[in-house]
């Protein structure tokens, strides 16, 4: 017993045990139970119905609308997030005027509570908000931004503003790990800035970019807080997301459709992550 307790593995297991119990209790067991309930017709004394819940889910117009809006949001916001965060990281990595203050400004949204952020954006895009006041000053008609298709642009802007600083920090850390000797050698060899960016910067930022893409995709599926606080339970059709659908199913106690929708979203995220892992592994082999 004393020999077993002296092993590093046993000590590690003892330290990990509290976290493991908490993870199993609040994440793993509910996830397994949710998968089980998605194949039942009722949570209490239910019967196995196979994939009937999934068929009803796919036949639901509200679910298809929520799924298409979520996929559209991720397809637009993630590339924008990647391009903007990488561009800002490259800018802040240079000897730019007020570089320290700019770094602080981009990180500030990370420490501001979501409710405070939403209050600022509501003041900006409300019918009587600041933006409409500026537009009316120049003779442009007021727009109810959250009741038109422009609501999608507002939500994308909020998502970018809230999560941009985190990705900039990651890219800055990756850029600072690239030896400057590589750039000096490339300049001596006559390589231009575009060639240096393609052959040095992007190559050594592959692992960082891979992590940023995965985190951006996951965060894009978690935009419910911002949308819910801005527009409520039933927002405009263009920003009706998967989380809205699952929240409404929870409020109506339709646990079967809720768990089925959650499982489909989980499988979708898992499929995207597997594809990204395969692409990253293939790129690594190509570089080797």
C-alpha cells in the first residue's frame, strides 16, 4: 500500500479524483442521460421509440430554421474572426504607436460582463438608440435593427467584438515564438513580405490557427447569451439560433426534442473538429 501511494500515477489520480467526480456528475452523466432520453417517448415511464424523435425534429420547420441560422452564423463569423484577429495580431506585433494601449483595448471585452456588453449594444442599436439618433441627424430614417435582417449583422458584430481579444492574444503568443532569424534570412534571399507571410508566418502559426479555429467554432455555437439578452425568447427569424430552439423546448418540457437537438448539435461540432484534426495532421505530414 505504501509503495502504491508513493507512485506518481497514484498521486496524480488522487489529485484528479475531485475534478473527475465533478465532471462525471455535472457533465458526463447528464450527457449520457440526454442521449438515452432522445430515444424515449417520455422521461417518466417512457418507451423506446428509436429515431422517431429525430425524424420529428428534422421535419420541424423551427428546428431547420434554427439549424440553418446557426450554420450560417458560424460560416460567416469564424472566417471573419480568424482574419481580423490574425491581422490585428500582426499589427500589434510590430512597433506600432500606442501598442500597449491597443493591446489593453482589445482585451477589455474579455473582462466585461456579458450583461454590461449587451446593455451597451442595446443603447447603440435600439429604436431610440445612438445609431438611429445619428442617422436621423443626417436625414436618414430610423431602423429597428433587431426586427429586421440587420439583426444578424448586429449579432455577428457583438460576437466579433466580444471574442476578438482572446484570439489576438493567442496569435501574438504564436508570432512571438517565431525566430526573427528566419525573416532576416528570407530578406537576404530576396523574399518579399507576402512570401515571408506565406512561407514562414502561416507555417509556424498552423498549430495556433488550428486551436483558434476550433475555439471560434465552439464559441459561435454559444452565442445564445448575447442574442437572448438582446432580442429575448423569440427574436427575429434571422437570429433564431439552435440555443433558442432548445431553450423553448426546455420551457415547454419537451425533453425528447431538446436532447435530440443537443445530440445533433454535439455530433455536428464533433464532425467539424474531426475534419479539422485530419486536415491539421495531413498538413503536419506535408510539412515534415
